[in-house]
């Protein structure tokens, strides 16, 4: 093939690409393909991805980056082009073209996701805001670098220090002090440092909520509690997967799909994710714990925003049965004497009365 013919062919491919995205982008938008990029999480290459650039801004395939970061439970509403995803901790909803996404019960400002080639794309900084990560493109080697949990946050249009502090369960004063800010003024694209490993960043909002639990079990509370533990033990040794679906049970669970299935098999309906499960039932103190109560934890090694990130079932005698990221379904003895779980403990709720 001659150089002229090759040039015409490449021009035609480029024209077709632009025509295919024109229905979802402004007419003047410049879209570029980008070579396949390696994805590194905390410096370790874990996968590859195919970014694009729109008007100079890098975008990533939404579903692909979600799965790389452990958000494996994915639903898509075709009519509204809305995705609902979870890693088992928090449910995220985002709509193509929307400037706000819902993360749990909070709204996050983002650069609008794009729908191109029947594929959802999200900007690096928007993905970072949703997935509690700091994501950047490293020009030196053409890679996508992900810091997880995030120690930095990129300001989006509409953000305020109050909103950012609320989402990350910290304070405005702490953000200002950490970033040497003299005023509350922040601008789109500004990079803010977040408190790293801050034990004070703990989401305590659900402890005040007391949503009713649908319980179709007619047995006494004592018998229900015994049956919950009997059911929970059936799955000891099962594997762990972030965002595991009930269809993958009983081979694979995440912490909340495990508790959901155990309680469901006893006629008690729990929501899908740990953050929503934490809204249910009645708050109890550590000294009031009984067999079958739900215990909630944050996980600062995964999330810097202090969210409810883990749930387990109290077994009595200080022990907890749960689906852990490292061991799958397991029993942790004297859980609140364990240095890791004690440090990350939030609260407990009673759903069997």
C-alpha cells in the first residue's frame, strides 16, 4: 500500500471515529485514541486499559476501571444510561452526561462521564472521586497510576471544602491546615491533600438510623440467632471477591453478600451493601452484643474516607464470623481484642429482636 493510500485510510478511520462519538459530544470536541496503558496500583502493575483523550483530558472505560478497582457487582439501566456498581461496601450510581454521582447517600461532583462507541468513559479525576483513589496519567511511560486509598483529591466544579470534608468524614479545618489554605476558596482542578490513615475519619451516620428489617421468620429470637450462626458456619472456607454477586455464592462472597445470604436463608431481608445494612436495626453497645448481631468496621487500608467498609456477624464469646478479604469466610476470635479490628471498629446493630 502506498503512503498516500495509507494516509487516506487513516484519515477515513479517524473521520468514522469522530462521527461515531459526535452524537454524545459537542461538535467541536477533539477525541484521540491513546495507546494501551498499564495500570499500576500503589506502584504495582496489575492490568492494562485503553484510555482516550477528549479535548486533552484522559478518560477511561468506566466498567473496566471499576472492575480493576474491585467494583465487580455492576448493573446497567440502558434507557437512562445509568450504572449502579458496588464493591460490597458502598453503592455508586452515575449517569452518562451527569455532573453529580451518588455514592452511598452522598452526592459527588464529577466531570460528566461520556458514552462513546456504546461504551461508558469517565475522566481520571472523576473516577478517583468515585472510587476513593487518586488517579493520574504518567507521561514518562504512558501508564495509569492509582493511589489507593486516596491521599489526594482533585477539586471538581461545584465542590466546597465543606462538601469535600463531609464526603471524607473529616473537618474543614483539618483540610485547610493540611493544605495551608488561608481561605475557603478552592478551584476546579486544584489538588488537595487528604488526611492519610486518619483514625478520626470514621463514618458514624448510620448508627443513628433505625430502618425496620423485614423478618418473615416466625421462630423465637433466641432460635433465630442460633439458626443464623448455624447457617453462617456452612460457608466456612468460601472464597472472597470484591462486589461478589449472590449468583457466585456459595463459592465466592464479599462481606455483605455473605451476611445478606445468611440472613435471607433465615427469612430476614438485608440490603446488598454493608453501608446500607448499617442503617438497619437498633444500635447497641459492645457490652450489649448478642449472637446474631451485626458488627461494622471501617477499613482504612482500602478507603481513606472512613466509610462503613466491612460487616460481620457476632457469634458470642467475643468471636465474629465474616467474609474477610484475606481469608474468605472465617472466624475471628476475640475480635475486639484484635489490634486491627479494634482500631477499625465503628458500631454494632441488632436486627433480630
